[in-house]
C-alpha cells in the first residue's frame, strides 16, 4: 500500500460528466492560434471563475499539482504584455487547484459549470444540458 494520499473529488451535478473533460486536448475550436475564441486575462479568470484575486491565481499556479501535462504547456498564452487563457486552460487550472486543495469540490463544480455555460454561449458545446 502506498503511503501517498490520493484525494478524490466527487462532483454532484447532473450536467457535468465526471469521466470526461469538457475540453479534451483535441478540442479544435479553441486551439492555440485560433482567432475566434473566448480568452480571459489573469484578472478575469481569478475573479469570474474562482472569486479570488489575480495574485491568488498567480501564486497557486506555481504551487499547484500538475499531473496531466507540464505547467508551461497550458497556463495561458502571452499576448503582448499580458497572458490570456482559453476555456481549455481554465478547465485544467480548476482541476489542478482542486487536486492541490486550493479550492473545494463545490468551487470546482461551480468553475466547471461556468466553463460549460461559456462554451454553450460560443456554440462550442451543443450536446449537453445547461
């Protein structure tokens, strides 16, 4: 038996499928370099999706547990003097922050629902309940 603790977060929301990503890696409409996509600044991500400050987001990005891909592969894109995040990026941040204990399971559920609603507005997700 491993002595490493592996937390499990259960999301109780009929609109969220816990067995699949909202935005898998091959999700085409918001791939980097695409010109038509919603993007968010550090301040927008921290306030809208997590109800926290941009300093909190930046600090926790550096400390979070990232098990799916290296940190530099998806934490926003440099656009001029600022970073922009796509829905794909924000979903990974939300899961990582929950695994790292920076947000609760309920906060993760809220962030995922907001992502899902934003994707529906942009017509990226058309097949699920809102």
